[in-house]
């Protein structure tokens, strides 16, 4: 396979890895937002205990359970990302690898490993 094709597949793979990282951040956003929503329950209880019912009511009515974007809780954003963009990205990347590299991944890294390993030394096996 020519070097340009290997480089192009590498860039596509790297972009997929970046979307995987973005997906992880999206899951962090989802979990952190959910945690904050449950922490608001505690804040409401404490404000009520301290006699600040107006503030507690506002938090209860305006924040707890609120959509983070119009019509969406964070789990819906995660699901849409997973089922849409991220899934399609994975499908396209795999199709390119299947067509051009017999499905093999990390061609550039495999070549680096072959050049950098010590042949015959334990822990330096090819695969």
C-alpha cells in the first residue's frame, strides 16, 4: 500500500479516536449534570430548613429536572450522538479500512513497532 493511503487511513483513524474522546466528554457532561441535578435536592432541603422557601421553590421549579437544551435531557444528547454522528463515523472509518487495508487498524503504528522493536527479545514480539 502506498504511503499516502497509509497516511490518509491514519488521519481518519486519528479523527475517529478524537470523536471517541469527545464522546467520553459527552458522557462526563451527562453524568456531572445528573449529579448536579440530584445535589439540587439537597440544596432545596437545606434552604427550606433555613427558612428560605422562596429560593427553594425557585430551584425546585426552575432547575430540578430542567432540559439542558430545548426538549432534551443529557441522556438524549448522548443517545443522539451515539446513534447518529458517532455510529456513522465508525461505519465510514471501518469501510475505508476494509476496502483499503483488509480491515487492519493502526498501520502506521504497526510499522513503527516493527522498526523500533528488538527482534527476538521477550516483550518485543511483532503480534
